[in-house]
């Protein structure tokens, strides 16, 4: 709409003048030079009146879609009672969500630390592992992504994010993903833990071989290292199972969650640990690691509603079924354009397309945006 154009330009100018000029230029180049206004389900609407089919889903944030009514209602009701915790009394929402997570996560995961993001959840996992084991060395994967704060970035295996901030936290070693021999060699007696995504997200939707995660679990058991699985992107149904590690029957010692846990409405992170690890970390000082806003009543209300929706609507099964359909269609495209499309891979609705020709990915994103697809 023509009368909306001044509003669009003023917002873009604010980005250029007060936020991030480079990001503003990148968004415009990518075909996203508009201003989001409302969203519902899988549709995002902009102030210019355009509608977009959101296939990206905030990298896993909107696994329930935008503004799911049950999550919105749960947050609305909690907002009218108590949005933030006083931090002096027990909080029912936080207790209830911690219990639900203990019930639905695999294996013996039981105790939860709540934060506000996946990065914070990984930071908590690193600290818990260090204090529980009295060791400070971690083995991670090349291409892995765990966040951009100093500890989480040290675990991240992507130089584009790491190198500008060198030197990072010492003690983090990176080996090729899905290479059990390299991991075996890297595990030393002073290793606190192995930090992995079950399926690499930003690393290119890398699905491991069938035996890899089980072999990692076995090596951690043999060497006395903790297995920390980062399910921030893969967790809560996106891959066709409630948690991606369940595809291989692997149970971690520590798991991190975020993104979809807030139902696309509230930010929340969670770090869940098995009892002996938690007790070793927190028994002497229960305030050794805390968060002012982590696990707010609003966020926990959203988390509880999210778990209810995933269960009642069988979203993990839906992701599996729709993912099979989408993968079949994309692989048909790959066969037709094999000189351009190198690979199609993923699990459930966590799917990636790898192009054989430089810059085609960027051009494809731009072209899809022009056609109303994110």
C-alpha cells in the first residue's frame, strides 16, 4: 500500500542509523526490504500488505506456527496474574514446567535450569559440566553452532563467528562431525564433556550416520566424559521425534533446549541434567549459577502450553509425515536439476538443500522472497 511506504522507509532508516547498517543492507539485498506487521499460523504479513509463507520458522522458534491460540491464551492468563517472579517465593509455573521436562526428555534427565535463550542454556551446560567434573576441556564438532556468547562461541565450530573474537575460552577442541575416530583420539582423561548437536543446523543440516551418536555415548561412558546434546534447534518435534537424539536411542547427561519451547511467543532456554551431575554442580551452593529473568512465569506458562500442543496435535508425527512429502518433492527437483542441486538432506521438517553452484543459495532465497516464501 502506498500510504505504508513512508513507514517502511522510516523503519529501515532507524536500522541504518541506530541498529545495524550492514544488516539493513543485507536484508534489502535478500529481498526483505519490508516491515513485518502481523503473523498467524504459517503466514507473516507486512505493513505493505504482502503475505509470506514462513518455511524458515525462526530457525525452529515457530514450530507451532505464529501466535498459536493456546499458547497466547496461557500467556495472557499469566500476564494478568504475575508476569515476572519476585525471586523470593516458590513459583508454580517454573516447578510445573521443570516436572514436565523431566517427564518427556529421554533417559534420566531430571533437573532443569531455566534461562532466556539457547546461548544461555549452553553457557549453563558448560558451567555445570565444569563444576561437576572438575575438568575444563570440551570436545566439539567442526561446523557446530551453540551460540555467540564467549563460552557458547568457544564450543561453536564455525570460524566465521569465532576468529574475530580470538582468543576464546581455552580448552575447546573441535573435530570433524560424524567422525568417531577423530572424536576417539580427541577424548583425553581431562575432558569434561562432548558437546554436539544431534543434527547440525547452521553447519548445513548435517545428519550423522546411524551409529555415530551411539558410539559417542559409548566413548563418553568409557572415558568418563559427559555427553551434552544441544537440542536448541532440533528439539520439540522438528525432526519427527520429540527430541532428535531419540532417533538413535541416545540419552545425554545434559540437554539444552530453547527456540520452540516458548511456543513462538516467549523467549526461554532450558538446561536439563541427570541427578548426579546436577548434585555435583549445585549441592554445595544452589546459587552458583542463576538468572534474574530465566524461567519467568510468562515463559514457563508458554512452555507448558507448548508441550500440551505438541502432544495433543501430535506435531512430531506431523513433522515426520510432512517431512517425507517435502523431501520426496525436493529430491525430485534434485534429480531434474542435478547440475545445480548437490544434495537434499534432513529429518522431519528440518531439511536443507545444498547447491553445487556458488551464490545460487542466495539467489534462490531472494527469488523465493519475491514469490512470497521465507
